[in-house]
């Protein structure tokens, strides 16, 4: 046994020294950007939100480029970040990241800079102005991805069971809600921003301007609101099917939802409606980003080009229910779903609606205004969220 | 002088090969240490390098920290993670909730397993035994995830269970996403793993002992209580290890069938979601320590021979 | 039916208990089969129309076949490693006395007894570290490594139980008759162990085939059957196919499991 203990100790020490000494090389962005795409590698591995990569538009891509696509579905931005970092960034080639993941990936050097000259949509004005170089995927003029879909976290409700039709989020937050235990909330710390958004409208004395830049006092108030909501929540959904199943069997009747969930229920002819209430809504604008150590970079670049095609964006918008980032997709979308759905439900390429959504972003200590570095960062959000969720 | 003809060469060659093999065999026979090393080396080497080394490194990282913005692990030694676990009561709540349900699952499964294990071991004939064991093992071959989703359908409001009980005028349970659902699903999932060790140890009880007990005047109930069950205790403890351990760390069932957080959920959210491996490792020490103690106790009760 | 000391009332109530427990064990399987034939995608109750169309959809789905094949390969690899290492460990414990003998069985059971997420996290960190140190990458090999680690103990338990029941005199007799170590192993020990190895190997394969938690952490982008099932159970459109696949796997595994059981029981009686 002594022999083995000695061997174990040696291994242990070696492991310690090795981990202490090894450093991961971070890709230096902006050094040599390719201007043309090389030969494709035959395979592409993507991390995507459910509903972003359906066979309807993935299969033509596979036939066109010969890149066989493999998908990992993530439920939260945190999972996307974690997956992109596996194996030093070699496991997955690209990700459809939301704003609360993009900056973390950029700062840590996990994603590669791209050359906008490779994508005509940047220069010919097709991409919505707000999404050409937004802070969540462009840093100091360096672009780290191409825009995909954007949308809001809507208030979805069962039209037969929730009467009168709601116009505010209050039936999901206030204690006098008639739908106790049938409310659905999103299972991620980023949902704190939804609470903050509600307080921004209903408790202006707190002084909340950006629901992602919360001081300690403001965060306390948001957490208190979430704690108040906690006993009324029937399910915190992480998988879209949790919410869809709940609405299907009637155990959930109102709550926050993605356009994808809403569309799925509509397709199954369930009596649901979804709105952006008076207080506004949180939302997301997703970017396709490429890993800085991608094993199939050419296939990924081809995918990025493919997804900027207005026909593809229109198809995705039709299926998912979110808005394209490319303006020329809207006429096509109108042809697919009709004017009413394209404009009133999907808000196709509507810059007004986009500017009013509180897009997901990573909370950091730097408040970005005259409050300095007094805001709470995401790890605090995570801990506080766990306190609410675990009680 | 004999010339090595082909007919002689063959047996010579085999004799030489056999001779080499004999020499190796004799060498090994004399050098016990080398024999032991060859036999024990590979499995222990594997466990040490692949498992224990990785585990040690993981729990070492519980003393490190994660940078909030980049998410990269900073190797500064500190006990912040443990301090946070201690001060925030929610982690105690979650741990107690998990341990409570794990204990309940183990207890309920033992009660459910005993009749079927006893019947298969001591009452059923050989064909009945095969059939029963097959029936117990078959559900394990249909994916764990699919079975959990099947229970979601059964326990949903207006699902199969409520539909049946309302038609039988018993009323509705309305389990839905709740701790009750989680309990039912856990009890269901691990039941075969509890039945098998109990069956194995009940089968090993020598019939002569039972006869002797009867000869000494004990009724069956007394024999059961004072002879059979104590002898089957290792199997019962072994089964309870499965039920308890598997419940303690599971995060999939609480997130699919329930609505509250369990130990596994917190660990998973911190490693697979927030990528805060140091904190996840710190909290993961809780079930590890609990299982370590449980296993030590089980070893005293000789459960390992019944696994 | 054997006659035993149990009074008749106990026997009857036990039979009822057995029936109830069996019903409990099989209700979800019934649900799975029913929904495999459910025409609509929404999994509500009661089912309105039945159809077999999902069977052909699943059959033509190439992702199913490749996931199934990956799982079979992983299971076979894990089973082989577990059979080798588990038997070696069992021999070591049974034949030798050395310091730390009891801790070996304790150590081997740890991967099963500790939460799967702990094993998964540890292996994941190890592979990530190994990736930067010596080029280890996520894939089928890392899946097999992860699975083999917790499968070793099931083979070990089966083999050592059988070794303990085998008379040591057989080995001595074989040696007395002039056989060397290798011949004794091949002609005396191995036949005795065959059914124990079969039972252990089958259980190891089953554990590996259905494993999801550790696999999530060690597979990278490889898709095993449980991963495919998890990916598709969450998509309402794909759920019926998953029920079909689960049903099919149960049917297919019925035969080998039955035979393995018959053989191992016959071996037990020997």
C-alpha cells in the first residue's frame, strides 16, 4: 500500500504543478483577418437556442456546403458560455449567443474577430442600424459575430383562462394575482432584470434606469419582488417544453415566454396570446459567434454568411416568431405569414420596438454612468438568485 | 546422434514455448509482489489516475475563486466559497431537503422491495424466479429520461393519474411539478436497484437455518424477524446505498418533475451553467462527505459483499 | 412453487404485494408504448388517435441510428475495460492478502456511490486540463473512460462473489496435476467465472448504455443515445420518435437479457 500511496502522491504533485504552470493561450483578436473563406471541412458543430436550427434551413445549408451540422441546445446563456470553453474552445465551432454571453466570451478571448467585409449585408445597409455594431458584439470597432434574430420575453397567457386580457405584468408579480401557482417564470439569474424592469415602472423612487445595472439597494428590491413571486410560481421553466407542456395541460396559464414557445402552442392550436406589456419587456439580440479555436472555421464562416441571407432569416422568423436583423427579410416574411403577424406580432425589423426592449447584457460592477463601480456583477446576481430559487 | 527431424521439431518447439511460459509462470509463482503488482496495478492505476486524481484536483479547486467577468479560475487560495455556503441559509435548506427526500426514497424503496425480493428468493420456483427478475430488470433498459418524462405525463394535472382517480371518484392529487412528484419518480427509478441486492442476500440465507429456527419452535414471523432479516441486512443496506446515493446527487429529476432546487441542481447550475467550478466543488463536498460516512457505516454492516 | 415455512395468508398477501409493485414498475412502460402510437405531438391525456407513423419516421432518422451506434460502441468499450479491470481487482482481493485490502472495494464503489455530477465534473476538469497538457480531446474515448470508471465495480462484485463460492481446492488440484498458472486459469478458473463475467458485463453495458449525467460532462459533441433522447425529448415535435426508440430498445434488449439471466442463474446453481 505504501508503494501506491507514494505513487499517488507523486501523481498528485505532478498534477498540481502542471495545472499551476499551464496557461491557456488567448487568441489575439484583430491580427490577421481572412478576407476569403477557404475550403470547407465537412462538419460544423453549433451551440444554439432551441428553434434556431431547424431542418428546414439547416438541410439546404448542408447540401450546399457539404458541412454536416451537429447541434447542442442550450437553455441559458451560462450554459452557452460554459460549452464554448470546453476543451479550450475546440469542441464547438460557433454559438448563437445573446448579449449576456457575448461580452463574457469576448473578454475571455473565446470568440474570434470576424471581417465584416466578408458579409455584404454590413456595407449595403441591409442590417438594421442598431445591430450593425452594437456594444454587445462589437468592441473598439472589432466585430465578433453576425446578427441573427432578436425578440422580447413576452407575457404569454391562456386566452380562455386569463380574463380580462392583461396589459401589464402585474398579474405575475402582485400578491393579489388570481393565478397563484399557475404562473410561469424563467429559470435563470438573468430573470432578475425582469423584476427590475417592473420596479422601474412601478417604484420609480428606486431610480432604476437600466435593469442590468443595479446597485445593491436596487438589487435587494428586485430580489424582494422575486421572493414575493416565488410562492405563486407553478414552474420555473428552463426547457421550453416545460412551459409548453404546462400550457398544454392547463397547469400554467400566464408568464414570461419566448416567441418560440408561443409559436409552438399556436401551431398546436392552443388558445394563447402573447404581448409586450405596458412596462416593456426584457429581450435579446442574438449573434452568431465563432470560437477562436474552432476546428471547422470555414464551415462556420459559411454558416454566418448563410444566416444573413434574407430568405433564411425570414424562414427562421416564421418558425421561431422572433424578428430578423436583416431588413430585406421582411417582405419575404410578410409573404410567409401575412402583414398582421409580421408587423404586429413579430415587429419585423422594427427599430422602435428593438430600442425599447431591455436587451440581455451581462451585469458588471461598472455601472456605465455616474455611479461608478457600485453595481452588482453577475456572480452576485447568481448567488442572490439561488437564494430565491432554493428557498 | 539424433537429427532434428520435422516430426521431432514440432514437439520441441511447443516444449520450448511451454518452457518459456513455465519459466514465466514459475517466476511469478515465486515473486508474489510482482504477481500482485500485475494483477492489482491496472485497476488501481486506473482508479488513481483517472478518478482519484481528478477528484482531488476538483476538490482542490474548491479553495480557488472564479473571476466574475471572464469566468476564468484564479488560483488564489481562500475559503470564500465555504464561508458563503455556511452563511447563506438557503444552502442548508437545500441540503436538508435533499437528504430528507433521499432518506425517504431509500426507506420507501426498501419497503416496496422486500415483498418482491422475498417472493422471488424464497417462494417462487426457478421459472417464476427468472420471470420475476426479468420483469424487475426490464424497465432499466428503457431510457431513464424517457421514464421520467412518462411520469411527467402521468402526474400532470389532468394527466393519467388524475384522470383515473377522478373517474374512480377518489378525487385528484394534482401533483404536477412538486416535491411529491420528485419523490414518486425517485422511488420508481431506483426500485430495481434496491430489489436486486436484497434478493441476492435473501437467496443466500441457508434453508437449514430456517428449518432449525422452525424446529426450535419459532413461528414464521419470529423467524423472519430474528433470522432472515438480520441475515439479509447486508443486502438491504446495499440497496439503500443505491437509492440514497443516486437521489442525493441527481439534478435531472428535480428539474424535470419538480419545481424546487436540490443539491445536484445547485452544483449543476454552478458548474454547467455559471461555470463557477470552485463553488460547485465546494458544495459538492457535502454529498461526498455524507456518502463517505454512509459507506463507512455500510462497510461495518458488511454491505459491500452484497452489492 | 416451493413449500416453505410461510403461512398461507402471508403468501397470498405477498403475491398481492408483488403484483402491485410489478404494476408500479410497468406503468411508465405502458405510457411509453401508448405514446409511441399517439398520432398527435402534444402529450396530453387521454390519447385521441393512434397511429404507427412515428415508427417509420424514427426508422428513417439517421441521427437515431448514429446515436444508437455510438452508444453501442461506448458500451462495448466500457464493458471490455470493466471486465478486464474488475476481474483483475477481484483476483487481487481474493488471492492475496495485503495492506489496504478493504480500501480497494471501498475505492471501486466510489464512482457509483458518489453523485454522478461529481464524477462528471472531475472528469470534465481532467479532460480540459489534459487537453491543454497532452492533447486529450472530448470524444468517444473520453466517454468510454468515464463509463468504464463506474462500471468496474459491478464486474468486480460479480466476480468476487463467484470466486468466494468456488472451492480453492480446485486450483490446488489443478496445480498438483502439473498445470502452470496460465493453464489453471484457462481450464479451471475461467469456466467457473463465465456466467459471473457474463452477468457483470451485461450490467456494465446496461449502465453505460443508459448513462446521461457523466456522459454530459465527458462527451463533448459526440451524441450517445441518452444524449439524443435528452435533446429530442425537449422538442415537442420530436417527442413521439423518442418514445418509439425507447420502446424499441426495450424490445430488442429483452432477448439477450433473458438469456444472460438464464445462464447466470444456472451458473449460480452449479
